[in-house]
């Protein structure tokens, strides 16, 4: 009867880890993050925001006012936009993007209309400075 040696004389090659499953997981994660990312819609008109210092914008739904006084909220325009913006829940502040060239009297009138419609928290968004 032949005895088997305690130590194998041939050096064994290390088992290679399969790379393809890892690549599949990476691509699945990439697709997942691309599909779940929140894409911010473009502004309805060109705005030049006034400068101020403070916190950064979190990208929530916002009311846009152009220098001409045009008003937009998501897909709504004009008075319908104001009514829809004022209908936001109380715990969610309304972000207001007003053009820097918008007259202050027009902005004051719009803020008064928002208050009359029931808006309680309005934040005016500015450029950091």
C-alpha cells in the first residue's frame, strides 16, 4: 500500500476570485442610483437672483417670478400658480425665486396675495455672497 505524503510536492495556485459578479453588482448599483436620483427641473424662465449669505437651497418645489412679473409653480402659471403654491403643507416652506430686477413693490404685492391665500412660510432664495 502506497502512502500519501503529508505535504503535496506540487505548489498549488491560489484560486482566482471571479470578477464578473463584482462588475455586475457595480453596474446594478450604478443603475439604481441613476434611476433614484432626483433630477431638478429647469427654471421656467431666466433669472438673475439677488445676492445674500445664508443656507444653501435644498431643491424643493419653488415659486418662480421673472423680472416682468410672470409667475410659475411647477406646470402652473399666473394666479393658478399662486393658489397651488399657497396650498403647500404648513411644515413645508415655499421657496420663492424672484428675479433681482423685479421691483420690490411687485414682490410685496405677490407676498400679500400669497398670505391671503394661506401661505405661512415663504423663503426668498438668493445667490450666496
